[in-house]
């Protein structure tokens, strides 16, 4: 901005300007401002500009350092597990799979999504273990994850990330975060502080109840005979425009076998999956559980009552397995809110939070050099 | 368009003024939505689903606006402006136009490079405009943040300059873009 003097100059010398002498609206020179008036106006301008900047900083959370943001959530995952270049900040250890979904058309009365019209769509996916360490030792009690991407014929996509727990231990993102903080290992003892864990459970009775349900389901022997749950509720809209709330489950065709956990090597769960899929294609039924009015759609720690209508909408077949290093699924963000028309989120607070945090994790890992995966291409071939 | 029409008017044409205020509101909203959504867990999903279609609408409007500007006559600068100020005004206009064109393209491009479906609403989605590469996504995602901050700074400077002219110099600069009709004096 030119200093005031320059404007005074321009005023007195404007006769030389090109079009200006005839056209510019300078007939009435405004009366000069008094020094005090001038100061007041300059101050007013300053306040307005600062106000605009302040409003944006406020929107960006600069004045609320305690607010839980996607970046702070991912920072906490990194504090717990360290930064492993190129890997997901949670569910870091995994292998990729391919296959297809055969819809039987039964889902069409719930949702108009193309995925539920009769027919086959290609699927890529990723089996994973919960936690931010991509080289963790497989353990039967570690949460198992399955991310899937359904590529629909018209370019739409449906992505979902499911786990093997029948309920989620945390009702909202803050609870998940607070638990991460509470379970952080002491740098000296390398153990989480049991007092903090107990305090967390005492203040989160819904987590204690969910953990009791989870403990009553003994983990199966492998990835292939596990059921996977959406946990979060979604709103389906059918061709008539009618809405229903559903949760879905992938129910394995492979028979349940309890895990024994005896003398296993580091990658026994992944090696088991690779061996199994190389023997025969693995299959799951996709089951939609339909809510009744009043069933909680905003709280993944609570199961819906027994006897809710279940609709088998088709079969997922996974018939090939690959290391993360050679499969596109590594570079997919299995954001649970990538949904086709006909499927929408419920009011579950976990959903928007997951979308935001996954995006942050994805952005960080996308720009990093990709370190070799624990399950290497040769591990998959052997 | 003859040179004479240019000299007749003191105001931008009605369509230019309309587009200016419409887009000013949209761009400010986009900056606010963008900044708020990346800091929010609860509102992220709602805000992103407004951010994408509104950003694409800005892309369409900026093209219309630029063409409209080329076809319209422009009012001359007020005589109070020194050559340096005119240069600064032209440069900041060019910067704003460029940012309004490039920023939504970067948004579209980064989602393309990550192979996200670029959903506008319902089943309506855009085709990807860049090859699949997460490294490219990461670079463009950072560029999107950088350009957003640059756009914000350009807006603050623009706003400050207008306030300065309206309140201190009082040369009728604001009336050139006023939403209402200002008769030539
Ligand atoms: C607020 C709650 C949650 C947070 C903050 C969270 C956080 C994360 C993060 C940061 C990732 C890595 C994303 C990436 O880089 O691509 C991830 C992956 C994953 N999450 Fe969550 N998660 C939450 C809830 C859930 C729930 C409820 C489920 C299951 C229903 C789930 C299942 C998974 C699975 C299966 C993956 C791995 C997907 C893949 O292979 O890319 N998460 N989570
Ligand atoms: C004039 C147009 C636009 C403006 C002013 C704008 C502004 C912004 C801002 C301020 C942010 C937050 C940046 C940060 O703090 O890191 C952002 C993020 C983002 N924008 Fe835009 N944007 C525009 C157009 C678009 C378009 C057209 C798209 C896509 C079609 C898009 C997609 C996104 C996405 C996906 C994010 C980041 C979400 C995340 O990281 O989780 N933007 N934008």
C-alpha cells in the first residue's frame, strides 16, 4: 500500500494521467481528515484485518490447543508406536488380497447402491493386525482387520474397514484417544501404568461392558475363519427413498476353529492366510443386520438385540494374496466414508472421526519413502 | 468494445459485480471450511462433502468470470492511484485469478492422484485428471495447503487496500465494485 504522501502526489499530478483527467470521479475532493480521525480510521482498519485473521485461526483450532484434531490423534499413534516410514499409523502390519463380490440382489430392497444389484464387482483388500508397529509379532489376541474396496461399474466405489470384534471398545474418538494416552508404556518399566488403565475403565463403563463381550468370543485360529464387523451403523436408502439403518458382518464360509496359540512363529497368522488362500479361494457371506427403530446407531460399543432381521446380500471371494509391496491396496485409504449413492453414514461419532484421522494418516504415509513390508513378496510366494 | 465505452463507466458491469460478490462469499467460505475441516473430527465429513462440490463450482465460475471480464469494458482506476499502486492492484488481481483457477485444480488433481472417488453429490463424481501416485498426492496436498494460505494472505491484502481507499483516501474505489448501481457523477 502506498504511503499517504504518494496519494497526495497522485492527486496533484493526475492531469498527466491517460484517461484520468476526463473520467475519474475526482470532482469532489473529500475534506481532509483530522489527525485524530485519521488515526481512528487506521486503527479501525487494523482491527478489522486482525479480526479476519483471528477468525480463521480460531476455525483452524489455533486457540484451542486441547481440542482433539486429526493431527493430534495421529501424533498420539506415533508417540505410542514410533514413526515407521511409509506405513499406516494403525493397522500397520498387513498383506493385500484380490477377489470379487457376487451380489445376489437381496440387498437392493435396503439400498439402491449398485453394489447390491445382482452381479459381480471386483474387490481389492488388505488383511491387517491392529497397532502401529508394521513388524509386530502375530498374536491371536491382536485385533484383526480387513479393508475392502469394491469398484462399482460406473466408477463409484465402496470402501470399508472392518475388524474381528463384535463391538468396538470406545464409544467416541475422545475415549479411543484417552485410552491410547492411558495405555502408553512407561519409558523405564516398558509397561503401561496399570493405575491409568484402571482409571480409564472406571470412567468408561461402556468400555468395560464392551470388553466383557469381546472376551466372551474366543479368537479363531486364523484370518480366514474369522468374522469381520462394520461395527458402525450406516444408513441405507433404497430406490423408493426409504431409509434403514444397518450394520454388516462378513461371516466366514471356512469353519470356525479355536486358536491354540502354541509355539507360533512371528508371522504365523499371515503365513496361515497365505497358505490357505493359495489352497482354495476364501469366502465370506456379507450379512446386513437391519435395525429396529430405537436401536442405537450412534454407539458401536452396544450390540443390537438378538433376533434382528439379517439379510445375506452376497458372497465375497478372495482368491489371491500379495505383499503390500506389489499390490495397489497399500496405497488405498480404506476410509469408511467412501460410499456409493444409496449408502450414507449414521450419526455414529466414530465415522466422521475415522474419515478425518485416516486421511491424516494417509497423507503422512503417502509422502514417505516406503520401507519393505514384514510380509515380503518372497514370503507370499514360498 | 471501443475505447470509448471503457471511459464511459465508473463501475464494473453488473455481471462482473455479481460474480465478484458471489465468488468472494464462496471463496471465503471455502477457506473457512477447509481450515476448519482439517482440524475437526466431528464435522470433517459434513464439511468435506461441501468443500468438494463448492470448490468445483468456483473452478467453473472463475472460468466464466475470466471470459466475462475479457468481453466487458473495465472502469479506469481512480486518479488517486499512483502507477505503483496500479501495478500492485493489477498484480494482485492476476494473483487472485490465478489462485482461484489453480487451487481447485490442485484439489481435484490431488484426489485424482490418490485415486479417491471425487464425489460431488449422490452418484455424481468426477473423472481423475492425474495418474495414480501417492507421492504426487502428498506433494499436491501440501501445495493445496500452501496455496490456501497464499490465497488467504492475498485476500487480506486486497481487503486492507479496499478499506484504505474507502476510509482514508475516499476516492470512490469501493463504489466501482459496489453491488448497487452508482451513477456517474
Ligand atoms: C475413532 C476411532 C478410530 C480411529 C482413530 C482409527 C484409526 C485408524 C488409523 C489411523 C488407521 C490407518 C489408516 C491409514 O493410514 O490408511 C486405521 C486403520 C484401520 N482401522 Fe481404524 N480407527 C478407528 C476405529 C476403527 C473401527 C471402529 C474399525 C472397525 C470397524 C477400524 C478398523 C480399521 C482397519 C481394518 C484398518 C486397516 C485398514 C487398512 O488396511 O488400510 N478402525 N485406523
Ligand atoms: C477455491 C477453491 C478451494 C479452496 C480455497 C480450498 C481451500 C482448502 C483449505 C484451506 C484446506 C485446508 C488445508 C490445510 O490446512 O491443510 C483444504 C483442504 C482440502 N481440500 Fe480444498 N480448497 C479448494 C478447492 C478444493 C477442491 C476443488 C477440492 C476437491 C475436489 C478440494 C479438496 C480438498 C481436500 C480433500 C482437502 C483435505 C482434506 C484432508 O486432508 O483430510 N479443495 N482446501
